[in-house]
């Protein structure tokens, strides 16, 4: 009976780790001998799975956890652990118990959607009941094999397969190849500092100042915006807004601008709203904010407080 229980426990264990950084879907289905599983990717290193198994008069169900430790060519390496509930019949009696296991394994991807996996590890089984036989339960080594089908319209998008189809040093492929870095292809490799604009890493600084800190009702506020860009940027947008009251921004200006590499200055004049009467704003401190935007992405932002009195 112990051998039968260990076989059942082993059916829980086969590779189903999602290599999440490159896989297009977060879900997968596993098929093994007399068992099915559904698993979900949490992030690039972690995945969980719910597994059920049937074998003659034995039923088992439980969760599994996977941790991705790396990849090479078409093979993914992982570690994991599981726990499960067991229900089985022996002779004329019904029994139940639990199992825990730890394992390590590999998964080889035949296609981006289909992986064949193998793992091995110790499993501990503890059947409940006073009439527990000596050969029931204990620790044994379990080796397992199975298939994993990943659900994704783009064929899984697995990075290890993408490397075969796209040149590793082709800028814009989505893969940071060995001959690429942030200087020659930030589209693929990203930027350590700043943001990638037109395939260049751009660092952007911004300052905002006003000619006064305290303004009176209906006065003119002279606002200066200084930007410092590491690269030239054409067709950027400067958005200046603030003084929020009565459910709207009284200051709301947008202008297109070309930023030169280095220092750029924009001077903006604004007639402040009335600070008296039913139609005016209340005296107090108000925020003004400036955003530098390119292709609908905010490159830099800054806020400043001004005070408005009667």
C-alpha cells in the first residue's frame, strides 16, 4: 500500500513553471498520468498550481509552488514544493491523509506552447487513522514526467524560442542582444536612468518659479519653467495647470515646444482669478503643476505652491 501511495504522490509532481518574463499568457494546463492541473503565473519567478489526481480508489488534490531559477537554450530550471490531501480505500476501509513534497526539475520546450518536464524530490505521506498499517506512509523519492500546455494566442512568446526567430542584435526586436546596450538600442535594453525616446536615453530635469509667492485677487502671475534635457526632443508638450477650486483648474495651459539639448526656458503670464465674491475662489494656498510630455508619456513633472489673497 505504501508503494501505491507513493505512486499517487508522484502524480502531483511534474513541471508546470511559467517562464513569465517572456510567456504571453499567465495560465497553463498540465496533463499527466491520471491527472490534470491548472496553474497561474504570479510574476517572472513564481507560479502556483492546483492539481487533482485519480488512480483506482485513490483521490488526491493540492496546491503546488514553483520558483524559476534560470534557463538555457530551450530548457527551464526550477525548484518547488507542494502539499496535498489524500483519500483512498484499503480492503474494506476508507482512509485519508496528507502529503508534502519538495522537488527540483527541468522543462524542455518542444514548441513555445508545449513543454516536456522532469523533476525529482522527496515526498512524505502521513495517512490518518488508528488502524494505520506499517507499510503506509513515510518518506520516499519520487521522479515524475509530464506535459504542460501554455495558453497564449501568440504561441506563448517564450523568450528561448524568440531568440531563434529574431536576430539577437536587431534593434527593435524586443530582445536585448549581446551586441546591444542602452546606448545603441534602448528600445530593447531600456535605460538605467531617464527614459527611452526615439531610441535614445533622455534625462530630463525641470524647475518652476514665480515672480511672487503671495498674489492678490486678479493679479498677473509670471511663471518661469526651466527644463534641462540631455538630448534634443522635437514636438514635446508643456502642460501647466493648477489652482483647483469649484471642481476645475482655473490655470490650464498647454503648448507645443521643441526642446534643445541643455537648458530651455519658457515664460508664461497668467491672470489670476478673483478671490472675492460668490464667483471667485477662496483665499488660500494653491498648487500649480508643470508636466513635460512626449508621445503621451510624462517625462518630467514638478509642482509649486502659491498663495492668493484678497
